[in-house]
C-alpha cells in the first residue's frame, strides 16, 4: 500500500508547484500592467483587449506561451 505524500515532498525542486496559472497571470498584470506585459511576452491575449479569462484560455492551450509566462514569473519573483 502506497501512502500519499505531502505536496512539498512530491515535487520539492519545482518552484511552480502549487501555484495556479491564474495566480501567475494576476501577479504579472499587477506587477507590469497589460501594456508592459504584452511588450515582454508578445501574445495577442496580452495586447488586444486583454482580460485574465482570455489570457488563461490561450495559455492553457498554448504550451510555448505558458512557458514564457512561467519563466517571466520566476524571473520576477527571483528579483524581488
């Protein structure tokens, strides 16, 4: 019988473990604003009538864009 491990034990080296994509996008928008965020990560959902909902929908379907957003998030929290 396998016992359930605590979340921190399952992925101890993953800094994104337990962080929701919505939290990442909200944090980046509050840090940079839509205009600057759209200049850094060039995707339409950040530049044309941006909303959290439309951005999440795109990022969940598009791996390369999600990876860029996650990388920016990690760089931003590292520099705080």
